[in-house]
C-alpha cells in the first residue's frame, strides 16, 4: 500500500513540476524557461514536500531579507547529505573569512578617514595663506 501511495505522490510531484515548467515557458518564453528548468527540477521537489505552513514560513524568511536562513533551510532538505555537509563546511569558512574581511575594511576605512583629515587640514591651511 505505501509503495502505491509513494508512487502516486511521486507522479503528482512530477506533474506539478511539469506544470511549473509549462508556466515558466508561457511567462518567460522557451529560451529563458530552459534556464529555469534545471532549477525547478532540482528545488521543486523540496517545495512540493513542504506543508503550506512551511512554504509560508520559508517565503517570509526569503522576502524579509533573511536570505542566509532561507537558503540554509532549502539546502538542509536536499537529498544528498554529503553535499549538505560540504556546503555547511564551506559556508562556515566563508563566514569566518567575511568577518575577517569586514574587520580589514573597517581598518582601511579608518586609515583613509585619518589620511583625508590630514589632507583637509593641509588644504584649509593653504586657503588661509
């Protein structure tokens, strides 16, 4: 019985994805839709497996600017756990690098501000001559 239900759900998911692909073709044309098809095929089943409440919660994350959390939730639902683990590892390294880079940018900004203050002092001194 569960195999039959599973088959029915899998077929319904394929039909749903096909409908989405057809809508993309109708809206964007065949050429642009062909770029979306692999994305729909890969990520569509994730959304199809979500409840309406889960999709709504995800949409709120994505539209309110919490992009990292929204993307993390989708990646966590990918079927390949090895890929998910690799993404998490790479992402952690990137977050660390981003924090270090932000510190470097802050330091550079402060250094430039100090230099510009010196130039302003020189320029105003020249005007006063």
